[in-house]
C-alpha cells in the first residue's frame, strides 16, 4: 500500500508539467420562436463527446481537446445544425448557441443519437440508476426522500428528522449498503453529517448501484452503493435556501464558490442548519397511559422527547481548471448535532424522558483530480480525510414516564422509578466515545485507446476509538479500554468497448483486509500474589477476495441488454463489532463478515424522443445468494420490550425478485414516473427456511409533474408535483408456526402515502418559492420494528441563487 500511495503522490507533485489544453463548450438550443428545445442532441463530430440539453434547452460539454471541431445539434422534427469552432490555449470556455428550423418531413422519426451522462452510466451493464437533482433542489424535499422514489430503493427510518436511517437495495439493507460523498464513505463524517444535512441544490446527481458495485467505489458494499456526486463546476455562484414547516421544523443552507479566472484560485464554502421538535402524533398498542390498578388506556399522543438539531459546514480553498490540476482543494469540515431519544429499539409503553445524544466532528480534507496527466488517457484521483469525531450519551433520569409526558404511576398510584436509576436499563450514564478517523481513496486509470481502459483503486479507512463514562469511578476511567479498526480494500478493473460501442464490459477483482483490536484493562495476580493491571487484548486480522463483471450490449439503438455479477464481501463495521450505547447496540466481537453472490439481468429501452414525447423503460431481475447474513437475531425478535439490540450472523439465505421503471415526458411540461419492486428474502434459521423479518417485500412509487409557463409573469414557471408511495404489509417477527393468534400485533400494515407540492420560479430564476404537503391524507406510516413516522405536514421554502451551476 505504501508504494502505491507513494507513486500516486509522486505523480501528483510532478503534474505541474502537464500542458494539455481542454475547453468547455456551453450554450442553448432553441427553435426559431425562441422556445428552448429540451433533450436535443449536441455532439462533437469525430469524438465520443455529446450531451442532451436540459429542460431549459441548455447544454455543457467539458474536456473538448485542442484543435478544430464541428459541433452538431439535432432534434427530432428539426433540421440538423452544425457550427465549426477552434480551441486553443486562449479558449478555455466557449459559448455556442443554436437555433433550429422545423423539418416537417421527418416529424415521425425517432431520435436516438447522443446520450446524457445519466444514460451513459445506466447503459454500462451495472444495475444502476442515475438521479438528476436539479428539480428536487427547488423543492422542500430531503435527499433521502428523493432516494425513496427510486426503483429498488427503500429508505428505512426510525421516525422523523434526525432519526436513524438505513437504506435497502433489492432486499439487502443496513450496513450492506454503503453511502459515499464523491467516493468517500459518508460514515467517516459521523452522525452529525448525513444525507439529510446535504441539500439537493448542492448535489449534481446520485448514483445508485444495486448488488454489483464498480471497482472505482472500492469498498465492502455487499448489497450496493449510493454515491452522492456534488457539483464540481468551477463557476462563481451563490445559493441560499430556508424552509419552515410542521413540527417546528426549520432547514437552512448556504453554499457558494468564487473563482479567480486568471490564477484559477478557487474558494468554496457551504453551511447547513436543521431543527425539528419532531412532536408528531403517534398511536397504537404501545401508546397507552397506565392508571390505578394497572389499567392501560390507549391514547393518541405527541412525541415529547424527540427534538433534533444539526449544524455544520465545509470550507475549501484550492485551484480549478489549471494546467497541473483539474481540481485541487484542501478544506475543513465541521458539524455537531443534538438528538433526544424517545424510546429504545421498539415503541414501548414507557417512553424515555431527558435521554439525549450529542455528536460533533472536525475533519481536514485534501482532494486532487487530474485527467490526462503526462499523457492522454492517464487520470489520477486522490481524496483524503482525517480528523476527530465524538459522541456522548446522557441518561441520568430515574423516573418512568407515560406517553402523555407525565411521570408513570404504579398500580397503587405512586410515581414509579426505575431501580437502575436511568431511562435505559444498565444504570445512569454520561458515556463518551472519542474517535480518530482517517480515510483516503486513491485511483489511477489509463485508457490505452477508445476501446481499452485499466484502473487501480485503493481505499483505507481507520478508526481509533476510546470509550469513557463520567459516572464511572476514577479508577474505571483511568484504565479505559480502546477500540481500533483498520480496513484496506484494493480493486483492479479492465474495461472494454467494442463493436462500435455496442458492447461494453467491465471486469474487476477486489481484495478486502480488516483488522480489529479491543484492549481492556483487567486486574490479575502476579507470581508473588500482588494485584497487577494487565491488558486483555482481543484482535482479528481477516483477508478476503471478491470479483465480478458487468456487460451491456445495444442490440439496436437505445435497446440495451444489461447483465452483471459479483462475489461481494461485507466486513462488520465498528458498531456491529464494538457496539454503541447511543443507538442501544451491544458489542459482538465474534461476528463474522457476510458474503453474497449477486446477479443482475435487465433491459433498458430508451431514451426515445418522438416528436414531443420522451420515454424510457427499464427492468431488472436479480438474485442474491447470501452467507452469514448480519442482522438482528431472528429467534429473539419476539420480545418487543427489548431496549437493547445486538447484531449477529443470522445464517445463509437468498433474495430474489425484480424491479421495473417507466419515465415519460411530454413537451417539457408533463412528466410521469412509476416503478415497482418485488422480492422475497429467506434465511435458513435453525434448519428452517423463514422470511427475514422487518423487511418490506413489495413497494411501488409513482409521480406526476406539470409545468405552467408564463403564469402571472412572463418567463416564469409554476411546477406542480404529486407523488405516491405504496408499501405492502410485513411483519417484524418470523412466522410462529401454524398458530397465528396474536400475530397481528407484529404486523406492519399496508401503507399508502401521498405528497403534493408546488414551486414557482420567478422570471430571472434567482428566486424560487415552493410549498409542499407530505402525507396529504394523514395516513399512519411505520417502518423499522413498527416505529411510527410523521403524519401530515406542511412546509414552505424560499430558494435564492446567483449564477446557478
């Protein structure tokens, strides 16, 4: 590893000698009346460079090399237009606009030339969805809500804003799904920096890989990966937004970038703040008040100990679009949050009061990206983070509480106190976890020519953890234990493009290595009978190999067969090995990695453009053969009074199913999307194959969009949105034989939730005002272990932007 990193940084230091000249071409495509033409093809003749225009007819083509080029624009129903340009050292940015004349003779022709970046990604063979966030950035929706509309993706959330979130991809969920920000594992940033902290306006797109993860995201992502790609355009800009709504929820963000054109010096920064009381109404069998004689009365109550606050920011300085670097930044990221805890793993009849968590993080970062280093086709990427993360648990209240927010009473009418003198069993605590964290991702790729490409990637993640508790004795805190986890993952990839780009393949291999060490002081007796302090050390060092491939073949234009497979490994993470008091998780040092043989087979039809119609249909059949799956114990999940949970190896099993998606647009005004995902997930438990509990097996999502142009003011736009989410019923325990009496208590009912939103863009597009209604009909919605989520909610948001991306 050291030699590999040394070589990479040596290349970085010498890159100042690179002299390649590339330019960015941007502009608009309109018809003769000035109307923008969305999804028009813009191509650089003779090069594999091309894009589709966006909803406003705008386009940008980057990395166009030096020389003379012909730019060709085509759109169904219009005559093709060509303009010649010349790129030299002085032409870093070129503005080129096109006006197309209507061609009545070819109105019924299907337009299949050129592919957007999202389409190119989705036709490489991987089971992947590319989500464009431009529209979402104007609405009052969180990044997680946007992901929840994606086919095959299910967001699992234990409550409202700030609650624990996990991601399910085709049945594999939790830590089997890795989340990245520009290729860096988001877990490095800590609890106080998560996807709900990143406004969609800062995100360029989201890549969702299901089952098979490419080599450049080298990590132990068994079930798939979600990569958040932030905007990296070196354009001076400023964006600010603020929203407020139900449950006293406020979310604000500011981000901006300034670039000095002559030197390339670039400064960028972002800030965010989120707050919510999360005092939404809940009901159900566990939401009761216990009176005299132990009589339990069901009530509808408001959550009273669930407030959440997070604040953070990131500042970077460096250079962009200079000869020696496409991007070089050093920066600092800081964040902190406060989260009240309403109950344990389940919603029990005695919720918590005054139990809360606090987290903070301070991290330094460095990033370097350079395409065509020294020679054309050699690309280098380095991203690193190092810093500190802290988390504290505060639980010192001994009284029990009821769901009405008052102290609970026993059957005699006396206020009840826990014998363990805290809300959660185990006694009062002021526990702290201090972590030193590091992550560095290095990637080098070389394209021999247009048909062959090799790449090597490495990611290192390290955590040094120290636990303490101010309520322990001085002696206990003096001899505190430590927890260390080190992980290295290597990958090598070969990519082939053949048969006029109709066939695309990617072959990759991965090596996984993880070392964990737990050191705990203990008292022993020496040879003379004296008490001495020794270190009890529990450690492991494990190595595994994985491999896979992805392939696609375009039978006819825009009809593509996609197939992929991977032997994937997922190493247990820090929380599963060492536990975490704040999340009610007990340590399990003997837990083993899980593995899975993942297979995907699918088709993609589109993007087709026929006159004013555009549509895409895609489908995927998948199977996951899982060994040593990591999850909650199946045989003990009956006890809904459990406050603590532990992760174990459940056994081996299989997940298989399908998903499908339809996207349709008409005349840039109307849009429709629909997706469906259905699978089964079975595990062999004590010799019997059972459905994995706490897993929704059947989901559907749909959405409609319509735009009203020039409403009230010319060049303004009013967008109306409607989304519907369906989740079929599921149980959070396994089937208990043929006796089904009482099973309804453990059933999460069928759910249908609907949202509606409006956004109004003023003529200059600098100001956008949006209004959203979540869960219009106030339907009860639940998730993990039947924890209830917020009901109907209203939000308003104002977004202000200058020189948008």
